[in-house]
């Protein structure tokens, strides 16, 4: 192919993002060609479900993805099917025949990234996945290219638009969880299975990809601690506000280094957390995503924008297609062993991490309960930073005791939670959430 020949795209999947990609490649064709140095043309579309109402802008349609991958008319394959089964098969087949792959599939990369990155390297094919993480924000490019030479300390981000949309509506409008989720689904933000969003799995997929890129170590997804937002109630949002915090769902990836800067462990997790109200991430609302990065050269930097939805995510696919057309799509280097041990760098167990915690403990409204709780905490060496106790019972002679602890190991907190839960004065489930100071 000559440098000026067009790049011919085959698209697999015609959902929200796929349809937006078809549209964007047509609407922005001139800008795309100028940037890429040659035209980028959609030539074939394959989808299991025909969508006769969609204008394919001249591309041919089939239900046969295998045929599309093998076609001599297709130079690069865009995978927007999602999930693992068919998407994994066609991603393998694309890279194996030396064609570049552009995908928005975070589950695929979090679970099979190591295999696909290796296949891409072996076959000298590109693999682009800007669309897989934080939708329209060019976060992958910022991490591997813009900040690529820096020693990353940590990345923390609001990386699930659906969770942020729900938490924002609960915080600002007092909206009910189910109603807001339904709207997020209608707007095309949520995954096909929305429990992936509200259960934290989608954010965990994304932070696992980020951790793999910035720390260069393989991440076994099954070992990544994951929690969602199902346990967050309007009550917790209000108590957090009184304590000076917002509740956000975060993905966090932090490197632990020895005195000379060698990476010795990686802490990767996704969960709801209390963020101090004066941090930039606390003010990020709606479907907007934002990531903070701390590194040893730039210091703190923040990236923010729409993290879900058709056009923003399709724009990330277009950015990768431009890099394929230019021949500038970076390869993902092989995972590194630890500089210290020569072994794979360990993923830190949640038990071994430390944080301050928010706890809401429903107790019987009777004298001595507060003293008992503070005794059970102090038995585990946990100091109380702040405390809220309602004076009036909220229901059935119950009152919540809300505690903000000082920094403590998760293992000590777990022991305290077990003893507190066993108290006859505790009359319901205890909610506990981490505090992320983002400093
Ligand atoms: N379901 C995802 C979200 C879509 O809500 O952020 C973008 O990955």
C-alpha cells in the first residue's frame, strides 16, 4: 500500500458506538484525512443483528464477521461487539493475520490483554484501545505517550460514567437509584448488563488495563478487589457531605516502590470512596469521567471529559484509526519482571493496604453503645477522626453511629467490623467505605 492509499476499515458491531462511528467517519472525513495523511474509509460492516434503518454510508453489510476479517478489502478491523466470546475469537483472528485491531472492549483487554498484546507484537500488527477506557478522554494516549517516560506513582479516576451519573443524581436531586439507572441505559451509557457498571466490574476492567500500561506488569483480573455502588444510600451521601466529602466510584492503581524507586508491588482496585470535597474529582458530575495521575516529572495532572456514550467513544476509535493510518500506534511492550526479584511484581492484597474509613453502624438507641463501639475500634488500634451520632432514633429505636477513622490497615478494620457486627446492640448491616485523599 502506498502512503497516500486510503485505509479501509471493517467494523464488527453496530450498537450505540458502532453507529456513531459510521456517522463520525462520514461527518468528520475531511478533518480525519488531513490528520491521518490519507482517507479513512469504512468499507464493510458486520453485525449479528441486521439494522436496516442505519445508513452505512456506502459500506457493505454482512452478518459474517469471519468473512470481514479475512477480506482482502479490509486493512484494519474495529471490534465494537463487546464481551469475550465472539469478540475474543475475532480479535485473535485479526491480529493473527497481521491486521491491526481497534477495540473498545475493556473486558476483553482486562481478561485477555496479555495474550492479545503478545499476538500483536508477534504479528507486527497494531492494537488500539483508546475507546476502552474513559470514553472520549484521550487517557490511554496521555498515559503511554504524553506521560510515557515518567515514573507513575498512582492513577485514580472516575472511570464508570453510569456510576457517576447515578451518584450525582442521588447527591444533587435525591433521585432514586433505579430511575436514574434506567435513564443511563436509555442514553446508551450503561453496559449490556448494567450490573457490570453498578457492581464496579466495568471500572475494575478499566483500571486493570491502566495498571498494566503504567506499571508494565501483568494484572490477574481475578485478584483485583471490586465493589460497586449498590450499598451507597442517600443517607451515606448526606453524612459524607457533613464530614466534608463526596462519594465517588473510583478505580485506583498505585505503585509501591523501594527507596531507590524500584517497583515492588501494585495496588489495583475499584470501589466507592469518600473524596474530600475540595479535590477536583469531587466536583466531577454526571456521565463525566476524570482521572488524576501522579508522576515523578509532571506531578499531578487531571484528564476529564465524557466517559461514555456513542460519539465520545467513537471519537476515541477514530483517534486510533488515525494512528493506524499514520503507522504511529504504539505497541504494548512485554510485561516486565520486578527489578528487585526478577519475578512478576505482586498485586497487593486489599488486606495489606491502609486507608481511613467511613463507617455507618446501625445501633440500638441506648446508653453505652457509643462507648462500646469506640472500645471495639480501639482494641484493633483504630483511632476515631470524626463522629456523628443522631440524637433521635430514625426507626424502631435505632440510631446510626457514623465514624470516620484515622488511617488503618484494612485487615485491622476487617477484624473490628467482625467484632462490631457481632454485638447484640448492632441491629443492621454496617456500611464501610474507604477515604481516598488523592494527595
Ligand atoms: N458503561 C460504561 C460507563 C461505558 O458507564 O462508563 C463506557 O465504558
